[in-house]
C-alpha cells in the first residue's frame, strides 16, 4: 500500500514537472521575425504584436528595416540599411497605371527585384549564413517574399505566416483555403463579394490567370532568389518551395468581416485585424488648439506611408488645393515633401500627425484617405466616415466595400476633378447615414472576443506548445488544380454521359433502321 502511494506521488510530481516545463518553454520561446522588405505599413501593423510577445517573456529577434527607436527588453533588432536608390526603384504609383491583367507581372517583377537587393546586402547575408542562432518559431511576411519560408527549414522550426490583408486566390491555395471565384474575390477585380455576372467573369479570369501564371512565372523567380541567397548549412536538403509553403502552421491575417468580406476559413487561418489600433489619447499642443478651434469641425487628409502626395501630377495637387479652399472645415493634411504648395490659412500641413489620436477626436468629421487597410481599421474603430481616393493594390476593393457598408464614398484618381471630389466630401459630411453606419461598423469591429492581440498571442503560443500545427492543415493543400476543382470528376461524368448518349443514339438509330427494313420487306 505504501509503495502504491509513493508511486502515485512520484507520477504526480512527474506530471507537474512536465506541465511546468511545457509552460516555461512556451513563455520563453526564441522567435524570429524575418521581414526584409521595406514595406513600412505592412511591418508597422504587426509590430505591436512583436512588442507584446517580448513583454510576455519571449525572446524576439527581428530582422527588418524598421528597428525600434527605444530598446525593449527581450526584443533584439537586426537592422537592415535601405539605400535611397533601392527605395527609388520602387514606384507603387507606376502600378496604378496597369490594367488588371498586367498589374500582376508588374508587381511580381518589382517585388522580386527589390527582394534580391535586400537579401543580398552584407548584413542580411551575415545573418542568413550564421550558425549562431536557434529559434523555436519563425514568423514571416510571405507577401511578395515567399522565399523567406525556407528559414523554417534552416532552424527546423514551425512557421507562422503574417498576412497583410485579406486572402486572395494565390495565397489561399498554399494553406488550402476555399477560392470559389463566384463569391471570394481577388482584390484586382475592384468589386465587392456581391458581384454581377461581368464581375464574376472578371474575377474568374483574374483568379485562373493568377494561379497558373504564379506557378510558371512568379514562383520560379522566388525559388531563384531562395537558391541564390539562402545557402545556409544544410540548404541542399530543403524541400521544394511549394511544399514549404503548404507546411505553414498558422496564418494570421490582417482582415475583419466588419470592413472586409464574410467568407469561410479553416481553423489555422485567424483574423486579427486591429493589432495596431488603440484607444485614442488626448491631443496636445498645436494639434489640440487647431482641432478644438474649428467651428465646423476638421477634415483629416492623409495617403499613408506609401503614396507621397508630392509625387502626384501637378494637376492632381491643384485639384486637392482648390477643393480644400472651398470647404468650411479646417483641414489637417499630411504632406511628406518640403516643397509645400500655396495653401489656404485653414489648412495645417505636416509630415507627421498623431493620426490615431486625431481620428478619435470628436471634432474630426471626415477622413480623406487612399483606402489602405490600416487607415480603414483606424477610421472604423473611431466611427469616422471616409472619402477614399484609391490608387493601387487592395485600395479599390477596400473602398468598394466601404461604399457598400455605407461608411464612405470613393472617388477614383483616374478622371479625378474638383466637382467629383467636392461632391463626395459634401455628401459624406451632410448625409447622416454615413456617420450612423460608421458607428454601427465600429461597434461590430470592437465586439470581438478575445481581442485581436490576445487571439494572435494564443495561436502563436499554441504553435509553440505543439511544435507546429499540422493537425489543423486541410488535405486540400495537396490537391492539384484538376483535383481541387473536380476537373477529373467532371471529365468522367461528361465523358460517361456523352458515351452513354452516343450508345443510346446508336441503338435507337439501329432499332429504327431495323424496323424500316422489316417494314420494307413486308410491303414487298
């Protein structure tokens, strides 16, 4: 009896030890964040998550072009320098001139060229080839940098993919998400999920075109970058890039149904939109004085970090200035250039504003934006109506969805004129439905449990606890297009039906022919 009691105590102690070991391992994991591309809005949207992981005791090593200005415990930056020549080679406005069929090759060429320049830098190669690091988890931004997936192989660690916007067909296929073209749209379709026949046709053409072009044009470019610049020890044994992409444990995507689309997700795809959004802080100094002295309220005007208004055509800038002269509200305009145009007195210009705090001030009435997803999240959180002037990427789709939800108006930059822009501003400012709909969308956006940060942390630690999450992976990831879209099944059904109809028709023809012959014989 005494022996049994001792054995039970021993087993209990072992169980407690294992549990504590598991908890400790989860709380102090070594995590790599690898973000070589200088896409500020993409990185900054997830940086609060990296800080939170460090605050929870995980050891973060962050390879990026955006090091912290103030050091943080458990957060180690490996900064990558960015040459001015590299940034000048990236012209997102050039993509705005492409049609929906040519924008893909243009974007792929630009991103591949930029990616090669970034990962070939000496500090980057020093890190990639170094044998001094060990990681329990690798987090990558796979958008236009799929080659980064190989770091999971290098460190023998599970990979979490960080998606900067809602899923589209190409990045859906690697994780097995549904890509039904009838209602799951590609951002280049410039539609909502409630598509007309023409839009569904266009969406299908873009989807099929992208899937095949990616396999035969884009992925070989990514593989070439991977093979050339990721020659770490043991790289010869890595699987094909397609297999590594299919083996991602969890995908965290910056989207939410309140501002995006409602669609099905597999259990390893998690919506975490709003990581960077917090309760606005009180304004201070000149910003507070400017906003609170505005009798008719304030319009906030910003095109984010990618679209520099000073690079726009002079005719477009003149339209903006003439429109701002005609509004009675005060205007805060984010302008990144020192070459300021002649502006009216009620317009404040700066290369930096505390945007989240401005959008949350009750005297701010309207947000003029390019339609970037982070800007929409901040506007939605603060129940602020918008006027969007989209240029490229997902911006048109975002603004189409905003119009559908009744929280704003879109004015396309192509064919932009004073009348159309001023009309949109006055419509949103004077029609109360936009503010009412914005309040409703804000409530829906906030009414989520657990909150986005807690949800993201949970799934990251979930992957750490189990050393990956292959048990969440759908078997659809191993299907080829023929199998996924039931091409083989349709072929068999159509072939069998056609053959059956042919046999039946032949038999009927034979029967009628036989009867005709017999009838002729009787007459004779």
